[in-house]
C-alpha cells in the first residue's frame, strides 16, 4: 500500500506557521513575575542600627523611583537577636511577597541560641554590600590610635574598659573577643544594647569606653565631633576620599592591622526570601536590587556609610554564604559562644 505524504511545500508552510505562533506565544510564557500585593521587608534587628537604616533607605529609593508597582513595607522583627524575623520568613514557604535583609545574625543567632533556623531555610537573592566596623572612642578620650587604646586596656585593671555593642554573642562581641586576644590577659567588659543607634548614644554619653559600630551607625556623631575613629577592621583602607568631618575622610582612618590591632571583620548586607519560591520570583528581586544599586542615591548611601561595594547573586552568593557560615562557626567556637549541641 502506498503511504500518502503531504507535499513538501505544505509541510514548510505549516512549519513556518508553527514557528510564528511560537514566537508570538513566547513573550507570554517568559513574562517576568512581579508582586501582586505589598511586599513585606523584614528587618531582623532593632531600629536605628545599620540593617534598619539600609532597609528603610531601600524602601525610600523604591518609592522615589517607582521601581515597583506595589509598595514595600519595612517591619522590624528583632526579637531573639533576629530569630523572630528569620523564623517568620522561614515559615512562609513559597511566599514571594516577603523579603528579609540579613546581617551577621544570619549565622550568629542560630549558632549562639540553638534556635531551629539556618540560612539554608531561606532562599539567597543578592549580596548588596559588605558593612565595615570601626573602633570608636569618645572624642575626649586620651588615646588617639588603636595602639594607644590597646596599651591603655593592658595598663588598666582587668575588665575596667567597657565595650558597647549590639546584642550578645553577635558580631560586636565577636570582635571584642578578638581584641581581647591582643590585650590579653586583660579582658574588656562587653555591654549589649538593643541597636546601633543606642550604642553610639552610650559612647557619646561616656557610659562605655569604646564601640565597634558600623560607620553608618556613628557617622552623625563623628561629623559632630563627639566621636573619634581609631581604625577600620578591614584589610585595606576605605576607598572614599571626600571629607566627612572637618579634616577627615573615611580613607584617612587606618586599618586596625596597620595600627597594631591585627583584627579583621566585615558584615553581610544581603537579601533573602522565603523557602520554596520560584526562580522567576528570585530573578525579579535580583533585577530590582540591581536597579536600586544603579541609582545616584544608592551610590551616595554607600559612600556616606563607607560600605565595601562587593555585590553578587546566584551560585556565587551561595558559595560566599556557605564559607562565611563556616567562618562564624569557627570564630564562635573559639569564643565559646556556641549553643549546646552546636
């Protein structure tokens, strides 16, 4: 029996029509997801600190530049050293209308408290920047350098010097323990406060002798001449050369290592989402934050806060997070800050 075949021309015409139809349909298939209701921006920290300031600044940039059709609503959930916020995001599986700004408590809180949470319970989106830490003292303090500060701690009574910081067994106290290795055998009394704003206020009022606040948390007091910056906990000086105070730029602050205090530490400022979200939903926020970081407002914010402008997303970001979880585990184990069973 002879098998009937369609003419070659007919097949070509049909194939062409199918290709045209596919091309017409493809935009609908590849259409980018976007929020259909307000986006909750969780801040797992108290008000006035670095994370709070950055999140609320981002909220303002989004609104000012109409970068989203839906509003972004920033909410502080800092209970339990941030566990409240992280657990809230974790439980909302598949919720693409909730994002969270992260800091080092992404690692330190579960390691120190044993709370049932890990960064793996969230979906990484983007690293926005790395935040610096500065050793601050009151401007009326007698020491003008990190070496003079270290020498004063060594010469004083044990635990006489008071270090103000945000939270317990968090990044500020981790840095304090690292400083104590240099001042050994003399220890420093660490006093925790609810947020970076309160920490700066306590130093201005001379209720503590020093702090390791982020630049943005103490810049206004530095500008006003109430605080003195002794050193920055980075491997190299800041890139920002514009004068912030009457006679100093961020770049004028020496590294702690070059000042005789060999301690380095930086903190993540990143964005995560709930678990179980779709790739196109993650992609939406990756692109949103690229738009935010391209604005002049963001560039000024980075300079005002002396941020290290390292950014990344995707597998590169996941790899960085994994490495820094290990780093924090090692630091906290050495400081005896790990919860039982960790």
